[in-house]
C-alpha cells in the first residue's frame, strides 16, 4: 500500500518485542503494554492469548508465524536486515516448540511465514516446515472440502466460511511461494 513508514514502525515494534523476551528459549510473550513492557501476568485461563510455551502442546502458534510473515514481507520491501533476522528468530522459536507446532489449525500462519522465508533465503528448513503445514491443512478438510472450527460448543455455519477462507488463503500463499504458482 506504500505505507513504508507505518510498516517500518510495526516492524520495529515486533523486533522490540523479540528483544525484550524474558525466556526466549521457552516462551514467546505475544504483546507489550502501553509503556512497552512485555505482558507476562494474565489470568491462567487466558495464557494462550498472551504466551506461546515451547514445553506445552496446543499453543496458538499463529503468533510467531504471523510475525515471521510480516517481518519477511517488510524485509522484502525495504531490505533492512534487522527484519529478516527477527523473522528468522520467530522461525527458530517454532523449531523449539512441541511436535504439534506444524500440525494445528493455527499453524497456517507458520506455513505462510516459512514459505515466504524460503522464497527470500532459499533455506530448505523453511520449505520443509511450509510443506509440513500445507500437507497438514489439506488433510484436515472434511469430505465437503471445508475446515471445521475446533469447539465443544455448537458452531454457527458462518464460522465455517471464516476458517475455510483462512485455510485456503494460507495454502494459496504457501503454494505461490514454494512452487511459483500464481493460479492457486
């Protein structure tokens, strides 16, 4: 959209968040408060909204994935190495996570980010991660070709449109980056 200054500020915020991680080997805290302090205290039942724990499965892996993708796009646009380094940090963090990291619906953003990183660097580790996520997402469709919303409660039909649209978008991004296919 041509809003380079705004994008750069978002990238600086993401890199600052990475720099301020308190236990980056085991945790990725997902946000900062208005004073730019990492939020580390939250209700236990809301932990998944604030932190990704490498030692627990079932995390919201979208946080490092979407940051990786955004930082990768920013690097591709303005070629400031700090953004590529931060995107690499996000990927390295996912590699420390549990075995389900590339096998949950929230992994779609990792697949997108990893495929973008592969297109930028040629590093096969990114391609392998993106393919793993893509294969998983294809496997979890139902016979009608839609994706389900994981929930124990009744789910409105409109939610299937939302999650199916999201999964198709991630798969399309992955295919475009890995296979140069603009027609998917």
